[in-house]
C-alpha cells in the first residue's frame, strides 16, 4: 500500500469518528484529484458508471439554464461539484457510524 493511501485511510478513520480537522484535511487532499475525476466525467458523456451520472446531475443542477457558461464559470462549477462530492465522501452527509451511536430504540409495553 502506498504511503498516501495509508495516510488517507488514517484520516478517513479519524473523520469517521468525528474528527472535524481530519475530515477537513482529507477533503483538501482529495479535492484536486476529485476535480480531475469530475472533468473526466463531464467529457465522457456515454459513461454508464453511477459516479459519472451523479457528477453530471450535480453539474447540471449547478449550471445556469441557457447557453453554455464561459470557461471560467464552467471551471468554478466543476470545482463546486468536486467539493460537494468530497464532502459526501468524507462523511459530511453520511450517517453516524453504528459503533458511536447511542441506543435509540424505544420499547412500548
């Protein structure tokens, strides 16, 4: 395993346990790579991967209706899509891990 993979896994483990600093660092590390993935997904329109479809849906939701945006607007939009996906991956939108959840079961008698 590469050093970066181990480092990212350690950050992901800390982020999953609620470490906000680790989550932020992981997002910062991932974002440039995710931006390349987003650009590629937008270039290859016939991709059937669920990630590529989700990226295109997010980009369409962020894009203004009408004509194609200028290059600088498009770059900003792609950066926002990459940032959103990084937030999803790093747990901002993930449920709390079961191991850290308190019992939420209710019993009626």
